C-alpha cells in the first residue's frame, strides 16, 4: 500500500501594512491629546514671543539712549545721563557684576557640591533629612533678609578676614586692604555665595541621587573606597547636572539687586584691590537710580539692562553647549 506524506500547510500571508497616516500610527486621536498638544505648543511659542518682545523693547529704548551718549558706552567710567551733554558707560558695572559673580561661584560651587555629596553618600538618613530641609528653607529666604543680614552682621565682622588676607596675600595687590570699610566687591561675592548655595546644593543633591546603584556597587565590589566610588561613578554621572545647577546659581548672582545695594558702597571706579570699597553692578545701579532718573536716565538704565540680558543669555548658551557635549547623561536612562 502506498503511503503518501502531506506537506504542512503554509502560514497565511501577512496582510497589507497599515498606512503611516492611519489613526493608530498618528498617536494623537483623542480630544484630550489634541488639547494637550496645542497647549504645550502654544506655551513654547508664547515663551519665544515673550523673549523676543523683551529683547525688542530693551533694544529700542537702549538705542535711544546710546544715540545721545557723548561718551563710549562700553568703556566709559562716567554715569551722568542727565548731564549736558549726557555721558554714561557700563565699564564699572560690567566689571563689578562679573567679578562679584565669579567670587560667589568660586566660593559656593565647591561647598554646595560637598554638602550634596555628604547628604547623599555620607550622612545617615536621620541627619541627612534635617540638613536637606534646612537647605531648602534657605532657598526660600527673601533677598531683603539676606541684605539685612549682610549689612548688619556680615560687614561688621569681616575686618578679621580682610586683615588676614592682607597679611598673607596682600602682596598680590588684588587682596590688599587699606583699612577701609569692608563694603567691597569681595563682600558682595561672599553674600552672593551664601544666597546661591541652596540652589546649587538642592539641584546637585537630586542629581547625585539619580546615580545608578549598580555602578556604585560594582565599584565597591572591585575594592574601591567610598571616595573612589564618588570620584569614578558619582561625579562623572552628575557633572552635567552640577553644571546646570551652577548656571542657575550664576543667573541669580548676576541679577541680584537689593542684597547687593544694601552691602556695597557704590562708586564708578575700578579698584585694583577687591577689598577696597566701591564699584557697582548692573542690577544694583538700576535699583538705586531708577526712581530718581529722568527720561534719558531711564533709557540709559534700560541700555545697561540690555547688556545684562545679553550676558545672561550668553551664560545660559555656554552652559547648554557644555551639557550637549555629554549627551550620554540622562537621569531617566539610569
């Protein structure tokens, strides 16, 4: 008897692929999704339009003032926009803003990173929680309170520090003290460092908490000490986050007004020593002179505000470029 074998039936051919414009492929089909997409897109466009409107307003008013300025706007040490002829410049303000912010960053960033590492990797939970809570409270303190503390507590107690800096570093000329009142750019930098410390600490702390636990355990398994774990696993992972936190703090330092006005003894001079009283910043000058300024004086202050606006944009753009070099960093991918 002949035995015939039957071949297994072939699987059915796949049907035609759904067109890319099908409702399931588009993703946005429900009314709630469409509304959310429209609101998100509109919010982004609104921010861009608002920034453009601010830039246009500042540029227009600044052009009116600079066109009547008889001095060099970028290099002059004078500020007399109400004079005949008007003469004003931003050299002193730009120097004071940049120098005081640099001093604040040099002091605040290492301390803030150290506090964040202590809270996340060294302190027990019973201690780390209260410390983090106190740091959060410091971020909510108004600027005027910091200014009062700086004027009434910080300034009267800086003579010892100024004397020590003059004894050991006065030979540099930059830290030479001539027994004047400690209302200088260096004092402003110390006060700004205290003000931006909570911002940098809070953001850095959250970034360090996103470090994959697997990386730290792997380093410990290889015999690394706790500091080596931080140096090889935690800091490289959180570098971009620390940079972002530092830029947030720098933004506040650049635009701080009342606290600086209450501590600094303003004058339109650039001193060789950071410990000599005098100098000024953009925000402090605008706050102290705006109410009594004439129409020309207000346009001149707006022109200086435009320069501060540009400096802030450049700082944020530089931070974005630095972060973009480390695209592999992502807390969500940890």
